[in-house]
C-alpha cells in the first residue's frame, strides 16, 4: 500500500517530467533527468526557434553524461545551436571539441564544416578587416581536403570560391578608390594583386581594364597594351574588353604584348594554359 507521502513524491516527479517535456522551463537541477530527457527538451527548444535555450540543454547533456552516446550527439547539436544563435566563437569551440574528441566519427566532417561556417558567416560583418575571410578559407580548405567524399565538400568548395572572390572584391574596392583620387600607382598595385593572386575570380576582367586606365595615366603604354592583350585573350566576350579596345585603339595602341613587364609573363602563361 502506498502512503500519502509516497503518492506526493510520485506526483512531484511526474510534474517535473511534464515540465521538462512542455513549454515551461525545467527545474534548475538537471541531475534528476536522464540524458535522453534533457536531449529531447533541447531538440524541442530548437524546434521552437529557441536556439539559446537549446544550446544550454545540449550542454547539460555533455556536462552530466560526458562519456555517453548522448553526450556525443549533444555536442554536435550544441555547436549547431550556437551557430544558429550567431554565437560564432562558442559554436567554433564546441565544433573543435567534437573534432578533438571524435575525429573518426561520421559527424566529424559536419563539425569541421560548422567550424568553417563560424568564420564564413561573418565575412559580410567585418568591414575592411579581411582576417576572418582568410580564416574561413583555411577552415573550408580543411573540409575539402580532409573530407572530400562527404556531403559538405561540395558546399565548402562553393563557399571557398565565394570567399576568395570576396577578397578580390575588397582589393578592387580599394583600387577604385585610389584610382578615383588620382593615385594611379597605388591603384595599379591593388589591381595587380587581383591579376596575380586572384586570377580565377570574377574580378579579373575589370582588374585588367583598370590596369589599362592606370598605366595610360602613368604613361606606361607597353604595360597598358599588354594588359589589353591578356583581356582580349581570356575575356574577349566581356564588356571590359570592349571598353579596353576602345580606350587602347583610341590611344593608337594595339592589344598585343609589348616590353618585358610582369604582365608579359602573365600573357605567356595564358597562352600556355597555365593561368586559368
């Protein structure tokens, strides 16, 4: 026969479980709940778009049951929840812990991908500081190299190309600023960086055209026409080639390589198929 006190204790325990599975927050002590119960509550919060609360519950699973399968699953989900909550540094730390603890696990590729995303998703928020873009490129490269057959490698390749293009775009932005101010040497240096270091990006055709503008303004006619030759060889169908043709022929210059500048080497590489 169950005593009144025993019934009361059972009722309290049942009420606590209902609170854990429902909308109200659980009691402050998680120790009375199983790993699955806390994990389920975390998933519920995540489904309700409460990423901050979900991350907290997933963290409790890891804290209370550190060597369980639930802890492994909770850690990767904590990294994801923190990323959704835009707590990128904390998300990165959780993802790195997962990689360190479970390097051979099937979700290690996703952890590395989340780590890369923690940098990538900040690219547009950092203004002129491109350090985070370089970090995103390094982390994305690790996804591609370590997990080439994973579901995340293709996405990482796409994001790597976009981040690379972003860096080139920043160089172009600064170069255009110098060009507008009449600082032709400084502008040319920026456009040269794009042509030499970011050759496969979408910024290259404009960079070549801007080099023509800079070199003509500096009186470097051979360099200008060589830049035009590269533009014509690789991007003859672009609007930048049309403008370059008009600009150079208007100055009485053919679009062919001349002299011995760095651009002549680029032109030769183009013809030999080593550039693009």
